[in-house]
C-alpha cells in the first residue's frame, strides 16, 4: 500500500510530489504518481510548445520546487545571465530555463521511479484509505489521495456528491475537502 497516490503528473501533480518528497512527508517507494502520459509534464510540454512563447506569464517564484527562489538559484548555479533568463520587473522566466529546471527536479527526485502510466477509472474508499482502479492496469491502494487533474480531464462525481455541485465554491474544493476528511 502506498502512503500517497497522486493522480495527475502535470504541473500541479509534480509540484505536490516535490513538496511531499522534499519535506520528507513520504519516501519515493511509498509514493505513486498515476498519469495517462508516459512522462511527467508531457501534456504541459505539448501545450506550451504549441504556442511557442519564449517567456512564461507567471513570475519566477512560480515553479515546481519547494524553495520560491529555487529557479533563480538554479539559473545562478548554472551561470546563466539573469537578464537573459528572466524578463521584466516580475522576473518572468525564459521557457527553456523553466523546462530545464523542471527536468532537473524530476531527475533529482527520481520521479520516474514513482510513475505509473494509466487511466484512472473508479476510485473507492476502503477501510485503509483509497482503492484506485486503472483501465487495463490493475488496482492500487493508498492511504492518501490527491487529484491533480488538469482542466482537460473530466472529473466524475458519484451520485452522493451531486448535491455539492450546487455549493457556491470552486468546483473541486468540496470534493477535495471530502477526500481529505475521509
């Protein structure tokens, strides 16, 4: 049984796994990342390369590492010129710098060892936590579950959760609160 299962290997999924591992909330052998793609951030890379933007829209403190200034430190440690690595007063990172930082973080944390390619089907609560069924890829169990699915994925709410759709909150807040409480 895994201590943590993260469904989704995009930006949010890799950010939370980075936190869990770096803050020693879990060891790599007790962590599982399930994603329909073969590699971490695969869909993000596909989308970002489609629009071919040179700099990100977010400031340099928005990245996947725990340390908010980790991207700046990465640029300095690799002897990259600050003026060529970041744009403007908000220090928007150069896309290639951001991608290299992501790749190094994924390698440093050995995230591919915790990776399982698969499509999640029904998720059921069990006595010990959560049972995740994957299409053509078996079943896994974990104590804790994080749904880090992107806006391209369709979240299926079971009948008992339909009433929560009418609560005036962010669509995922109530569902994630229920997952956390259970």
